[in-house]
């Protein structure tokens, strides 16, 4: 006879049953943030690690907004490490070719992946491995490795040639070439570049380890400094002699040197987008002081996460920026410290027709590829998900391209100008919004801007809160500034 389980035992069984709460148990998280689980129609994500204290939305997160390192040195180190993790994550997302190309004679025009190298030199190696030793033929490196591309010179040697030789060390004369020129400045420069790449790519590290092993076995043998590389791949009975190879490489180096010298002689200030200064009617410059109506900030106090303005309604612009979304420019006026900014869109008449104030509420530095996947995964990443949940549990709907299902973040490029000059950075951003719940004339909506920032080898995630500002509340210059 069937007897129902006691309620306590039944609850225990349900709690332990695998897969009953996959959305909460397997949700990717980073820095205390995760995808909201309030939409059951979305597919359950795969397991990923946490990042910076952000976790599954079913877990009640902390309401603090201070997960970023406090000191400048700690922040720089964390961002640099996070930048390496971001590059590794993006490299892992790049599609790998089905069949690597062995040389110029192949019918495919794709470049082989750096991943999947098995060290055997056989077919299927990540660097286009060969089934048997042969004279060197071009083996293309990933575009990110500028030091291994054609036209990158190390003395009279071409980066593509050195990369190709590194990937065919078993061929006659290839290891000898590196041994003969091991003490040359050109080899040392090339080796330093390769070593930097090896710090983030195990395949490059394996190739350099093999090179070092072969060089160690040759120690004590006479060297021939300046010895040319082995001949290029031959076709039929013809061929290219080492002298011709050296002459061709020398001519290439001389041409590149001349072009670079001409470019450096004629280059002026790095190109600055015209939109950086605003328009002919509304101009922006570093150091300008603007009076701001404090009313919206007073009315939004307690109802939003924005940080109020300092200075009694007068702001000083520390830096100006222009954010390009394709051909659409958005101007930014950064306040001192750059934790807050006004973002403006200029209409066809050159005057602002949209203005928002943003202040940073959190910053996360993902430390691994798994953490970056929590933010940028093509199917499940939080940046681009239909909703975003802040640490206090509040949900915000996607403002850019609203709807169901995740979409790719907006790929933006920002140019920033301050007293030191101009710099640029890349952002993958998405804007979210939710009601403030306060009556007019207080701001009706609060915005959350989430951006993965890649700048100068460093990377991090910024979370800003924002409100709408009447453009008329900003007393902007109406004439061109000298």
C-alpha cells in the first residue's frame, strides 16, 4: 500500500534531486552579478565560475558596490590580468578552420588556429603541422600576433619566415638557423616578442620549448653568425638560392624602413574624430566649466543609484570623449575622477537632443576566461541578456533593442582627450532601464549601463547608473571655442 512521504523527507528529496533548479545551480556569475532567473523561457546556462562577488540571482546578493581594488597599483595589476583573460577568452571564441593550410599552394585561404597543437608535427596540428620534414613554407599566425606576420622585420629577417621556421624545426637546417643566429640582436628581439605570446598561448610555449631543447643539444658546435635561412619551398627543378633569399629580405627591410621613416616624418598629431569637439553650435573642450541645474539630482535622491553632483551645480570637465556606435557619435563630458560623465547625442541641428548623467556604481575585473564568459558568452552572457540584475536584486529591462533572448553587446570605440593627449579604448556595452517609482517632475527612468572595457592591455567591467537630464539644464557653449 502506497504511503505518502512525510513532508520533511519529501522536501529533502526535492532539494537534493539533480536538475530541479538548473537555472539557479548552473547560472554563470561574475562579481556578484548573474543573469536573472525570472524568465523561464530562456535556456538554462552551462556551469561557469563566479567573478568579483557576483552570483546567481536566486541567491540574495550583497547591496554593496565596492568590488574593485581600491589602490591604483592593485587596480592596474588586476586590470592587466583581466585583460589577458579577456584576450584568451576571445581567442577561444574564434572559429577554428576545419583543415589547416600548409603553404601557399593550398586551395584554402584561411589561417590555421593556434589551438589544438599536438606537438607531433602531424596533420591536424594547430600550427599547420606537416606529416614529414620539408623546406620551410609559410605558416600563417593568428592576426593578433603582429610579430609573426609578413612585413614585420627583425633585422633582415621577416616575421612570417621566422614563425614558419619555428613550426618546422624538424626540417633540415631550420634549428641550425636559430642556433647560428642565437646571439644576434635581431634574434633576441624576436625571441622577446615570441616569449610574450607564449605567456598566454600554450602552443607557442611548446614550440619555444622544443626550440630551446634543440639549441641545448647543439651547444658546443661551431656557430656561423649571420648564416642565411634555409631555402624556401622549391617547385620542380627550380629553386631560390640562399643569396637571393637574403637579397629579397634585405630589399623588403629597406623598403619598410623607408616607409616608416617617411610616415614618422610626416605624421602629426594622431587622428582625432571630428565629433570629439561636438558641433559648430555646441563645442566641448577639456577644462570647461558648466553650470548644471541640481533639481533632477535632488529629486532622484534615494530612488536611484546615481551619485549626486559635487560642487553645488558647477562641474569642471576633466576629459571629453566621443563614443562611436558605427556612424553614430555620442559625446561624453567626464567629471573629475572620471567616475561620472554626461553623455549627449547631438541632433541634426548640432544641438543636444538627448542628455544622460551616469555615475559608476561598481567595477569588476574578471580573472579568468570562465568569468569573462559569464559576461560575454554568445548565448548566455549577462551583457546583452534581456534583463540585468543589480546587487540589490532590482531588475532592469534591456533598453537597446528590447525583446526576448540575448543579443550581442554594442561594439563601441571611444576616443578620449584630456590634458595629456588622446587615447582610445574599445567597449562591449548594453544599456538597461527600469522605473524609478517616483512622481514627476523627478526622473521617471533609471538606467544601468554595463560595459566590458578593453584599454591599453587592461580590461574590466564597468557598471554605471544613470538618469535623463533635460539638455536645457546644461548651459553649454553656443559658439565655437578657440
